[in-house]
C-alpha cells in the first residue's frame, strides 16, 4: 500500500512539474507575439474599447486600433491605461 501511494505521489508531482513548464512556455510565446506585433499593451486591471473590440490587460494595441491614433495612445500612456511593450 505504501509503495502504491508513493508512486502515485511521484506521478502527480511529475505531472505538476510538466504542467508548470508548459504554462511557462505558453506565457513566453504569448509575450513574444505581443512584443513583435504591437508597440504597446493594455495595463493590468484595465480594458479599452477599440476598433478591434474590447481589449483587456496584457493584449497588444497600436495607434491604428484607436480613432485618435498616436495622440490617443499618448493620452492612454499618460493616464496609465496603456504601457510600452
């Protein structure tokens, strides 16, 4: 019985380790995509309505997404709704 429990615990811990690695890799891939495609990202806890729809925290945004263009991006950076990528 003890051996079975120990084996189960080992398998669970291996599964959790693999799961964490996969999550980290996915996060890195997402961050790379945002950096390469967009110059700015939505700040944590914020959301903006854009030409592409509602964008939430961490999503990339560029001046073409807003009616005001570069001026609108600058205003959102000043108000801390948007950060540079």
